C-alpha cells in the first residue's frame, strides 16, 4: 500500500514537469519557425512582387 501511495503522489508531479519541458521546447521552436516564415515572406516580397 505504501508503494501505491508514493506513485499516486509523484506521478502528477512528473507529468507536470515533463509537460513544462515540452512546452518550453515547443515555444522555442515556434519562435524560430515564426522568424523563418517572416524571412520567407520578406524574400518573396522583395523578389516576386
């Protein structure tokens, strides 16, 4: 019973920690992807239009 009690307490903590790490990585990738799309749009405006 003690083992199950520890699992119940620590599982949400690890889930939140892993979710926070993935969120940070996704946020950084989103920012870099946004800058890449902006660069592509600027190049299209410069050379196509």
